């Protein structure tokens, strides 16, 4: 199932809403990686308190947290601020 992606812009500021269908699907995880890499966000907001989770590797993040675990791991690994939505 395709993610829901919406973009909103006001001047130089832009918000990208990425709504995934939570899963362990590698295509979806790679789409999240690509979105973060291309958008280069200042902050990423995640649901369910996941911003507090810590993972030691990408594999662990996916295994224990599906796409949201990956998002948290990848965001922190790249030094991007993360918070609750």
C-alpha cells in the first residue's frame, strides 16, 4: 500500500507529512530513507512515543519497531532532531 505524502509550503519553510502503513516492508523502509535523504528535515515527528526508543542497529530498529523504528534510528543516526507528533 502506498504511503500518504502531503507537502505544505510557506515561503522558504516546508512541511512534508509522510503517512505510512506500518510494516516491515523493505520497499516502504527504503521510501522513508529516500524521503529523509531528499528532504533533509530539521526535525522529524513520530507517533506512539517512538522518539524515546533507542536501537543499536538498523536491523534491530526494523525488527523491533518496523518502519517507525527505522525512521527513529535513521533520524537519530543522521543527527536530525526528533520529537512526538
